C-alpha cells in the first residue's frame, strides 16, 4: 500500500514588523561588532563567537582588510588582540 503525499497548506506571509522579517546577524557582521569594541577581540574569542576554525577566522580578517577595514593587531600579555581602527 503506497502512501500518498500531501502538499502542506500555503502559509501566510509574515506581517510587517514581525520577528520573521528581522534578518539574523551574519558571522561577518558579528566579527566586525567584536572588533569595534574598545578592548578588541582575541582570535579565541572570534573563533568561539563564529564557531569557525582558527584558519577560517584569520581568512575572514583578511577578507575584511580587503574590503577596506583597517584591522590593527597588538599583543597584550603575549596574546594577539585585533581591533578595527576607527576612522578619523
């Protein structure tokens, strides 16, 4: 006996201002947000926030640089901290 497949009823479009319309933040936007903080972010913090591998996260930093963001790396207690330099 074969099962018949039914189509799901069409769903109504989300209403204006509903939560369904709000786009989730991209991981790249999350990186930028973390890098804009006054204290910046370590590679470990960026990896944890994005669930990316460290090499993927470093590649994303390179991609941000290519898009024109000025990313400054400095050492704090032997750990690299990355920040986006604010425009003057």
